[in-house]
């Protein structure tokens, strides 16, 4: 059995940043395990720019962002195994992995950081009636085809879902000569970043049909067209609004789901809203010595936030390894509670109150709000209140609590709930 | 003066900017969270520019395609023409991130550069 101090599962930006930070904090024996043939994660296929302005202070493409971290990992001499798939993680932190050179590998780790990222939702989870022809892809799969393997999924394209991947692909396919007929979005607002709507759709006059969905798929062997329809406020198609759109390709950009089969196997508590592990402010999960960061915890829209969160995980994993103090026995803990207008908050709990130096709450709203107040309540007290021009479910929000607010958390032992509300 | 609302696309924050403009003359700009927003708003109203990212074929490398970008933003109107020129380019491995792939694309004075390294297959 291979013995390591820290095993990092997944070599995307989350895993790389976490491993580097653990090394910086004195951990020597680290192993990163990645199932793809190279490190870098999903960033390798995101060839567009827009990464890193907040962390590096310059605008990078996905591969450039990844390369910076990969280079550092190599320079630090941190060990990694690529083309290696982790199959199982036990609560006692033994890991089973497999690759074609070593066969089955058993690893015993003093500490584990989960950084498996997320995967795309597929058509199966949506159940669109109609035929089952070729020509239906998830947007991320199409992105991989076009950007890494160099072939086009089709010529006339309809995109369902206005998440960022769908928007990015609308522009990419247009530039490569396809005709993108429209992007349909079930909701009355887009789930993507505003700048992607401007840069990817408006620049190329691609219509964005809000409150529209695909109700039928046509074609036997290859897709021939789709029927789209307007939906009402209950997201039900409105009779009489159906429209046939000829196309040979349908891209689905209908959301991402954190990849947590391994976490469940390890007995880690999962938040039903985020579909990721419940974590505290140190990114510690409910199982001793297992931390998590990046898209495996909740879907991020900005890789910079992934990096920051992973640095937190790496630092605390190092602390755990060096102190051997159970991550769970930390005395009193406080729950974060999504209040009015808030869909979820990460971290879900705050547990190491003795050692807390700063606290950032990441959250998403459940609707679009304009000129609203973000308020953090702790019992009767208000710890934070600030106005935001616009809040949207597609854009993750951050609240940073100041040290006076943190002092309240520590001192007022009568309360154990921290609530975030959107007030109009 | 006419007021235009545009969305800053310089970074993912996507600030909404209020621009007072009359023909090509830019007046007051507000709503920006940093100074780059001001520069962008003035430019977007007079001479819009965009970064272009795409791929070129690479032979003998660990991947068949190399991601590239314009080193700086280029005039929006020249995007299609640049795509045409880039399409005809082929390079061979090894390539290093930052290598110049096409010099002075379409006379813009901007180079196309590699955005990742691609080592040789063996
Ligand atoms: C299409 C797209 C566009 C984006 N655009 C932007 C943008 O413009 N700006 C921006 O800032 N951010 C953007 N993002 C977000 C950013 O890329 C992600 O948030 C970030 O890559 C997440 O990092 P991660 O390490 O958590 O996950 P990933 O990058 O997905 O990495 C997870 C890694 O874990 C590996 N793995 C999973 N399971 C196993 C296993 N069992 N065994 C071994 N390895 C495993 C995977 O192979 C993968 O390499 C975009 C994301 C996508 C998908
Ligand atoms: S104004 Fe500054 S912070 Fe706002 S989107 Fe533009 S570059 Fe980003």
C-alpha cells in the first residue's frame, strides 16, 4: 500500500491550487491523481479568455491559467499520476485507483482533498419527447470536439440553455462557420454571465429566446429539427406558440452537477441543494481528514473563486496533517441558513471559531433582484448589510465578514444560526 | 447628450456602465467598478474591439490542435477576416505558450500567440 500525507483527487485548478498551498505550508508527501492524460482539468478545453483577472490581475485563456499552475506544481516537484482514475474512497482514507501501467493501486492517505469538479447534465435528465437521432450533444462535449479534437458537431445549431458553456459555444461555432439559429432559455432570465451574453450572442446577432424550451425532437438517424415553444410562469409550454426550427445539431447547456459518487461512498454528508459536500469555513467535510474544494463543492462561474477556495482547503489540510487534530472536534459550531431570496450558502457551517481569522460566505440567489440589500443576521444582530445593483442566480455573490462581526460570532454563544437575507 | 447603457466585458464582473455620448464625443461615464471600465466604455462607443481566441492545426504534438489568441484586442469588424487567415495556418510541435503563430494578423499590428505549450508526441 502506497502511503502519502495528502492525496488530492482531481488535477483541475482546484486540485492544483490546493496541492500547492499544502506544499507551501510544509507538506512534503503529496500525490495528485487525475483521470485525464494531463493536468489542468476542464480549463484545457476552455480556450476563450476571461480567466484570472481577479487572481492574476490579467485576462487569461483557460489553458494559460492552467499552465501557470501546472508549471508551479512541476517546479515544486509535487508528485502526480495522470490517466489514473480513483474508484473508491473509504472513510478511513484508503483510496482505490486504477491505471494501465500500475493496475489497481491502493493508497493510504493521512488527509484527502476532493477536487473532482462537476459534470454536465444530459438529455436523459430532461426527458424531451421525440426521436433519438444523432446530433444531440452537451455543450461541453461539443466544446471538447471543436477545441481539442478539431471537428464540428454540425452546421445548423439550436442551443438549449443559456448557461455560460452554451453562450461560449454559440460564438465558437459561429466563428467556425456554423449557423447558430437561437439559444432557448426556459427561465425568464439567462443563467450565464452578462458579459457572455453581450460578447457571444449580441455581437453575432444570435437571438436569445427567454421563457422558451424545446418540446419535440425530429429526425430518425440524424436530427432534422426541433419544435420550440414559449412557456408560462410555471414553465409549462403554452399551446399555440410552437415553432418548428430546422437544425442538424442540438446543444444542451442545462447545468452542471458536482461529481460526488466518491464522496457519497466515503460517507460524506451531501447538501441536497448544491449536490456537493457540506463543508465548514476550512473546507472540511463531515468525515475526518477529508476536505473538498472547487466545482465538486458547488458550481462556480469564476475560476478565481475556485482558486481562492482551494487555497483555503490546502492550508487547512496542511494544518490538519501537522497537528493531527480531528477536524470535527472543534466545540461549538454555527449553521449558515439561506434566508429570503437565497438558494444556498457555502460554507454550510462555521466550526473552528477559536481560530477563525476571516470569513467569506459564497451564495446564490433564487431569482433576479435589482437594488437589493444583502443582509447577514446573527440572532437579533445585523453583522453585514450592503446594497447590490443586481443579483442573479447565474452570478455567485460573496460576503466578507469583518473582524468585529467575527468577534460577535465567537462571543454570543446563545445563537447558532447565521442567516443571509435579500431585502428589497 | 444621449445616455447609453452598456455592459462592461473587460472582466467577468460585467458592470453596467452609463455613458453620456454625443456622436463620437464621450461625456461622463459611471457605474464602473474600476478604471478599466471607463476606458472600455469610451472605446466601445467609438471603436469597439474584441479578443479573438481560436485554434490552429499542429502536427507531431500530443494534441492535434493548438489554442491561440490575439495578443491584444482587435477591431470587432475584422474578426471574420482574421479567422479566415488563421484557418490556413499549420504549425509543428513543439510549441511553447506565448510563441508567435501569426505576425501582424490582417494588418492590425497584433500578433496571434499560442496559449499553451504542446510538446512533441514522443
Ligand atoms: C465551458 C466552461 C466555461 C467557463 N468559463 C469561465 C470563464 O470564462 N471564466 C472563469 O473564470 N471561469 C470559467 N469557467 C469555470 C472554471 O473553468 C471552473 O470553475 C474550474 O475549471 C473548476 O475547477 P475544478 O478544479 O473544480 O474542476 P475541473 O476543472 O473540472 O477539474 C476536475 C478534475 O478532476 C478530475 N477527476 C474527476 N473525477 C476523478 C476521478 N474519479 N479520478 C481522477 N480524477 C478525477 C477530472 O478529470 C478533472 O480534471 C468555465 C467552465 C466551463 C466548463
Ligand atoms: S468596470 Fe472594472 S470591475 Fe467592472 S466589469 Fe469592467 S473591468 Fe470589471
